[in-house]
C-alpha cells in the first residue's frame, strides 16, 4: 500500500473532483465558459496546494487549527473570486464550484502523504480517502457559497458562512488525528455530502434568469 499511495494519490483527488464538476454543471450549459472553468479549477489546485503546505508547517498550533485553517482556506477563495470581472455575474457561482473542487482535490494526496505514513493497515488508508472525499465536497460547497456572495454583492456574509460551516469539519479532523481514530473520517463525507447536496439543489438554481420570476409567480 505504501508504494502505491504516492503514485495514485493525486488521481484519487482529481478524478472525484472532475466527476462532481460534471454533475454540478448539468443544467447550466451556456452560462459559463469552458476556458474559465478550466482556469478556476487549476487556480483552485494551486491555492489548495499552497494552503496544504502552510497547514502542514503550522500543524503545531494545536486547537486553534480548528478556526485558523477555515479562515485561511476561505480567504484564499475570496482572493480568486472577488475580482471585478466576476462581480454581480451569475456564472461566478459556477466558477466558485470549479475553484472549490480544484482546491479540495489537492487535500486527498496531501492527507495520504501526511497521514498515510502514520498508518499501516489498508482500512485506515481507505478511511483517509473517504474523509478526503468529504473535504472535496465541502470545499466545493464553500466555493459555491462564496461565488454566490460575489454574485449578490454579499461576499463577507457568505465567507463567514463558509468559515462557520467548516469549523465542525476541522474539529472532526483534529479529534481524528489527536485520538488516532480514522473511522471518524466517515463523518466528514456525510457532512460534506449533505452540504453539497443543499447548495447544488437550493443555491445554484438561483442563478437561472427565470428563478426570481418563478418565485414571484408562486407567491401570487
């Protein structure tokens, strides 16, 4: 297992992220540019890599990790999305999705390379992969929320929401590492899946032009 992880780890992050991107983009054809989707995904990869390196070298901060790392990760997304060209644009929400997926995909290889060396059994490694998939789901959720905030002109509100939503995730990771309980990683994927489902079903549809019109019709 140890010899396979380094070669496979990057694909274990990128392939699920691309699959989730394909799922998330369904129904939004024509609202985005393929080139920008690609660029934001790559930017997300780079930002995620930088964040993972910073977090690796500051892992000794202790329990403050639970709050500091969510701030670091979500502010990194703001830097990429809160540009003038993205302000009040519906497609910014979609680009937030691709940015978040790129950002999250790097945490699978990072988790395997860092934590994989501490575990010897295959089950524990698989649980780390499961937990990392939950991180991908969450980072995609955060990207959508921040993108929606840029679209609506309420960036800080949705950044704060993303930070607060990430605290239970980082708390679970902290407990998992501190007490050496890899099975707790399964909680991360459940949490990430619920949040991802909510934003894809409830937040993203709001960028359709007929959403507000349909809402007014229902109220009438």
